C-alpha cells in the first residue's frame, strides 16, 4: 500500500517517528492480499499493515484506547510480569474508562511509550516489537483553537501532547505516533509545530486510480461497461471519493455517463458547502460583441494552456459595468476544462478558512486540469492600505500565495480572476498573476453594433431611426451595463407610449453618478494591463493616467 510505504520510507530515510496522515483517509482503496484484489477502507488497510510488524495501539475519543491485537499486550507483559501489575493498578485491562476522556487516554499512551523504552533498556537481549500509536480524529483530540479560547482540559491536553511527542526521549526512540485527520490545518497549531512532525496527505483518487477502480468494479460485478466508457467515467468523476464513485456505478451503464457530470457537481458542492460552485458556462466568444483584439489575445492564452510554458493566473480588469463576468465566463467556456467558482470562503471561526481552502485544494488536485475562478477577487484579501488586517484575512492571503506558488500545479490548476480594483491586490498576489487583460468601454463602432443588438433583443429595430448617430454619440462613456439598462428603460417606456422619442428618453437617464469613479478604474486597468496593444490610445499617454 502506497500510504504504508510512505510512512516506512520516511521512518527510515527521514528518521522521523511522528506522522500526521491527513486528507482522504476515510475512503476505500483496492488492496491486494494473497494474490487477490479486494476493496477495503484505507484506515483498515493501514492498521493491517502496521500490526504485522509492530504492536499497534489505537486511540480515538469515541472508542477509547486499545491494542488492535490483544496478543501484543500479552507479549508485552510476558517479558516483564511486574509491568502487568503496575498497569492494571493504574487502568483496567481494556482501558474502557478512557472513552471520551482524551486527557486520560493521552496519559496512558505516555505511560505505555515510556514502558516500551524502559523495557528495551532493561532487557537488551530480548527482541521487542516497536509500538505504533494510532490517534484517530486528531482534529478532535487536538482542536485548532487560540490558547485563550481553550478550556483548562484542552490546555492540559496540548501541554501533555507537546511534552510527550516533542521530548528527546520520544524522538530518539524506535516507537511511533501517527495522527489521523481529514484536515491537517484543523489540528492544533501547537501540535503541528512539534519538531519532526511529518505530514503525509492522502489525495483524492487521480484519473489512473479511478480507471483501475472502475475496471475492478466492472469485472467483479459484471456491469458491462465498455473500455471507452471506463475512460470517460474516470475523466468525469474527478473530485470525488471512490466510495462515492462506487455508489454512482450502481446505476445502469447507459445512465452513468449521462448523469455523472451533474452528480459530481452536486457531490463536490455538497462536500465543500456553500464555498464552491461548479460552473458550466453556456456561451463562448461568439456571444461577446466587439473586443476583437481582446478575444484574439484570449484565444492565444487558451492555446498556451496546453503548451510547454503554460501561464499560472490571469485577471480580467476594468471599470464597473464593462462585462468582466460575462467575458470571463466566455473565456472559461472556450478553455473547455472543469471550473470551480469560489464563493464565500472566509469564516469567522478561527482556523476554519484554512480548512476550507485545504479541502478545495484537495479536490482541485484530483483533476487533470481545472480552472479556479473568483469574481471581484479584490474582496478576497484585506485592504493593503488598512492599518491592521484581521487574522483570518492574513491567513487566507498566505494560503492563496503558497498555493499559487506551487509549481507542481502549473499547467494543471489555472487561476482566473476579475476585478475593477487591481490596485487593491496585495503586491505578492499581483506578482503571481502573470497576465492582466484590460476591458474598456466599447468604442464607437462596437458600441453602435452593441446598441443595435440590444434593441433588437427587445423587438426594436433602430437601423432606420433618424437620430441613431446622435444616440450613439450620446452614449459615449456608457458601460455595457449602462447600455443594457438604457435599452430596458426605453423598451418599457415605448411599450406604454409608442410615440416617445428614444433620445429624449435616454437623456432623462442619469448615468453620471459613478462616472468619475469609472474613469479612475479605467486608468487603473490601463496601468496594470500586461499588453500595451490592448490599451486605447487615450490611456497610452502616461500623463493622461495621472
């Protein structure tokens, strides 16, 4: 088993005996035993592997503390009968009273670890197996809370854990402790900071693993799924566990591929709560009126996603109302890869934001390629001009920067942002967005075509309208949203009074409320643009940008 091999390798090569195994630990896996393949829970496989060569002690708040094989305890006592008497005086044989009592359980673990060390010193000629302690639900045993919010018992538990696992006696011993948790960042920072702690993340199944699992299920249960369909199902089922995939495979073969895309989207959104939405854009660049130079540049960038030198992140930047969301979704449609849209990922609870992002990262890594999209991305981060940022904001920024700097994700995870305030991004974040595509208000010809099509969508033909040129000139400085609102107002007025003049209706609309703000936003778009060719001439003069 890969997980067991990773632990064994780190134990020997890194010389560590303290592990945190986190991530997809509650899933199942294909396990080969006695030349036969079988499906078992990952934790169960790990326990079987560990107890073959070690004495294995299991502890969790719900079960208490116990040896997975009582014979281990008997072997332990057979070497030194006096220890049996000492232990039985201190605790009952099966340690049942430690159930739900974390402090007592950890104290017993400390005593047993010490007993093994002492026994080795006392009986040097007697071979004694190593003790491996498996602490399940480590995020419950050691919850990630600020010290000031901890109860007295929680402080004692943290203190005991650091004393027990950080001491030289333990780190230099042959015995090991393995923490199990779905989330590494949900474990107390005080435990995560213990010197020598080695993290192993169990990822969600990748495509190769999913192909193997679907093939196994197909062969065992004679589902009649063809090889081409196996590959298709494996490609569509990224982001979910094998347990979930197993339940989907119970459907009729003809229905699996038809429903799996929506099912997977629901499952991902359910597992990540309201923090993520799986997008399926329905339109591409053909629906974007004008912006021919910008679309040409975007098409080149899409081709680069499969090149030897892929970009990491892009941001559409421009003034409010220029259609950044519309253009971004068109880009995502053309890119043709799965999309996760980040929603509200901040939490008011300490450490919860980090856990949310950790889960999103694990899901993202199970895809061959994926786009992660965030609209109005400047709101993700604290105002860089603010004197004091909230700790959650600082935590979020740090995690994002670390993730985006991970070169192992380049060419696989593509970050897509948009904002009207690029100047509000933290400097390090600006630097990680290699490409910034500016969107400005439509020029005269493009604006004329856009206005015509917008009126046409409302059943109004303005091709023969006598004041058409006056209307186009009057809309100079209007955003795409302004034009949509204008057309809606005109159509509504004409429905009631068909003889009203369109220009007169438009002149009554006040779109100058945020005009100065939009002009400043357009200047920022020009300042931050990656490509000079996309900046209108009026903004290419540096003096005009002041």
